[in-house]
């Protein structure tokens, strides 16, 4: 039991690392742009496109990671994730041009793609309070999102943008080394599948409708999540000038929003272990369009309060989708299905960043971007309406060996 807890800790740390590395650039882009001679008023918008390939590869390489995990071992791929993302992050810090930064970020996206199909599959495995484990794991992921603007902002206050990649890269390599040692010595064994999981080789009744609903929630949720996690730090810098203009403080405020909102996943995770999923998802989904629209109209501390409430519902949705997947999809298919889900999710997330860039480059406002995001969240409401009321008994579906 202790070894499984140790392994779950590394899985949670991995979720933190994954999201942290994917959002370093969101905070460092402006400073890097200035370093490469871009004009102050256009540096952020000009640097944004160099982060898009990373987001695309974050999703696009997930099926490859899933295939390798099934061919080798899931824990082997997790070790590759920790060490690999650390090495390419350090390499990115040596970039001498925006193009080289883009290449480095793309490599980060490739290694970051490993975590979700591999790590989440191991979090789900083992039965028991899956919703709670997903909620805790989700909080760690959102703490990574919160830490990215906070720690990157602090590093930028004392050093240049290069250090924002050097320091986390070295730490991730150390974590990976510790993980390899713990696995090798038997101190962190992967979770064992339950007898029910080993016997569960068929999709549950209603799985087609459930996967269609997951496709809609992945599309809408991916757009909202991708846009909000990338834009909130910059939105605070632009729309909170009446409160502060300090880049470190706005980074701390963005981190506070992500951290506090992440706790909603614990609440939702506990609820879905005890209640039907559909009404929970419907409640969480219906709040998002209204709260995101309200957020678009606020400034200063009112913006902070609106962002906190909106992000609580955005993050609260995360454990629901993976819990639904666990109920309908057998273990030997979860890595593959998760990889497709995250491929779709991150592709949509990259599209959200592109849309934001196009709107801002065309002299549009952050208010316009936020209203577009609010419209996209209506797909989450549709997904909740489509989801079967309950997962039925298993039906026989032939699966390839």
C-alpha cells in the first residue's frame, strides 16, 4: 500500500510538471520578445505563434506515447517524460532567436504529451474512489498551472527569460532520477488492477453515446481551458492596471486564481464518487458561459473575483470527463482512448490560442476574446445533455488482442 501511495505521489507530481512546463512561455513570451528586439506594444502578440506548435504536439504525440506505453511499460514512459522534458527545457533556454525558441517549445510539447494518456491511466487503475484520486491529481495539475506564472514571474524579476527554462528543467531531471530509483528499488510500485478491472474487457452499455458526449465536452472544454490558462496572466497585466502594474504581482494573482479554483476538483471528485455524473456535469457546465461572459466585462479586483469563480467551474469539470471514461472504457483501451481525447483536446486548445492571437493582432480586445470563449463553453452544456443518465451493465464488444 505504501509503495502504491509513493507511486501516486509521483503521478501527481508529474501532472504538476506537465502543466507547469507547458505554460512557462505564456509568462516569459513578452520578456523574450523584448530580448529579441520586438516592439513593446507588439512583443506578446508576435511571440504567441511560436508557442502554438508545442500545444499542437502536446496533443498530436499522445497516441504515439500511448502506443509506446502499451509496447513497453507505463512507468518507463513516465520516467522518459520527467527526464526528457527537463533536458529539452534546458536546451530551450539556450535559444538565440524566436524560431529556436519555437523549436525548443515544440520539443517540450512532444515530451509533455506523454503524461496524460500514461499518467491518467495509472491514476484511474485500481478501482476504489476514482473520482477522489482524479480530483487530487487534477489539483496537482492546476497547481502546476498556478505555479507557472508565479515562479516564472519571480524568476523574470531576478534573471532573464532563459533562467525560466533552465531552473525547472534541472529540477525535472532530478525528479525523474528519483522516480527511476524508486521503481528500481520497489519503493514505488505501479497500482495493481482490481479483479473487476481484469475481468472488464468490454465497453459498458451506452458507451457510444457517452463517447459522443465526451467529444463535445473535449471540444468545448479544450477551447475554454486552452484559452483561459494561456490568457489569464496577460489579461491581468492588461486589465488590472488600476490595481497594480507589477509583473510579479499579476503573476501571483493569476497563480492564486488557479490554485483556489483547482480545489473545486476535490469537491467534484468526491461528489461523483457518490452521485450520478450527469447532473453534476450539467450543473458545472451551465455556470460556465454566464461566468465567463461576466468576467469579460470586469477590471481590477472585480476581474480577479470573476476569474476565480469562473475558473472554479472550468477546473471542476476536469475529473468528471475522466471518471466517465473510466466507467465506460476497459483498462486495456484507456491509454489509447485517453490519447485520442487529449489529441483532440489540445488541438482545440491550440486553436483557442490562434483565435486569441488573430483577434488581438486585428486590434480586437480581450473582452471580445472572452466572449468567444464563453460561446465555446456552450458545447460543454450540450455534452452534459447528451451523456447517458447512468452507465448500464457491460455489453459484449469484441476487442482485438
